[in-house]
C-alpha cells in the first residue's frame, strides 16, 4: 500500500523507478553496446537514452506537477516547486567496458534542497537511499559514515586521477593523497555511496554536474556525513564534489586550501 506522507511516497516511487530503469540497463550490459560520443567527449548509449525516457515517463505519471532535469534530455519545468534530478547511467564509461560500478541516480529537490535520493547499482544489486529526516539505508539496512578519527587511517578515492590536474586541482589532490592511508579507484557514484555506507572515508571529484550527484545531497547528511563543494558548502550545484565524514571534513578542507 502506498504511503501517504509526501516524502515517503516520493522515496517509494524513486526506488521503484530506479529499479525498473536499472533492470532495463542490464539488458544492454556486457552485450556489446557501442557508445556514441557527445559534444563534451563523453559517451552515451541506447541504454542511457531508453532508461531516461522510462524514468521521465514514470515520474510524469506519478508526479505530474514536478519538474525534471536529466542528463540526456535536459529540463522540463514544473508547477509544484519540486524537481527531479535524473542520471539514467552514472558511469557510462564503466558501463560500456562491462564494469559493474555504474548507477541509476534519482533525486528530488524542493526549493533547491535535496529531500529524497536513490542510487541503484543494477549490476551489483545494491541500492542506497535516503529521505530527509529518515536516515540513510543500503538495501534496507541503516548505514552511516565511518568513524575513522584521522586521514592517516583513511581510504581516499576518485573517478579519474588525471582530472585533478586538468581542472587546476592537482596540488590539492597530491596533498590529500599523501595525507591518507590508502588510495583506491572506486569512482563515479559508487565512491560516494561507499563513503555514505562507511566503506570509504573520502571521495572527491574536481568537476560535477548536479544530476551526477543529486542523491548524495541527502544520502550523505542522513548518514552523518558531508556532501558538498571543496569550500565546505553543502550543495549538489557546486560544480565539484567531496564526500566525507564530519570528523574528517575540517582537515580535508584545510588540505584543499593548501
């Protein structure tokens, strides 16, 4: 039975829609799908487009007054003051290589505040999700960020090490690497999900679109952590991203600033 609370109803719908879209993508995963290159030199596949079309159809039917902003088909204005941020396949480069770390991302914004977020990893069978004030959950189990007390014992990850230099963040990235215990490469949305579920202490991206990170604007805070830009502002619109714990955040920001 559908729940009557608007946030609970939105979370239930987002989980169901993300799961359905994820199952669609699995029909193309490791099936030899050839990508096209968009003007920004990033790949897109038939799976991206079909999954976003499905998500848009389901959202329009369930929440006809809400706006939608998606990676592949742009924005549609709404009337409700709410809008959905949609990435049908976050990690398309992983997807086309047959690497199972890609995700379907759905987030609900209400007056620029993310209130519902779902990140579903179809090839892994993992879903992490949250609604504001309800906590963060991984496959039904409540999760939180790690309680690691300092960076000297922390694992740090990123999507593309070369991107830091390209975007003028090379020095900050080197300082953070030197300060941490282990440097790994669990990238895209999966790295941020790992921080929220206590399996990683720090995830950084020097460039980020809102649809690539929307769910983590609520998942990380509900897991007791921080998600935002490199200056300490909690936002999915900062053009960059950091996920970490509240304990480690001051030192992370100090190292970023140099």
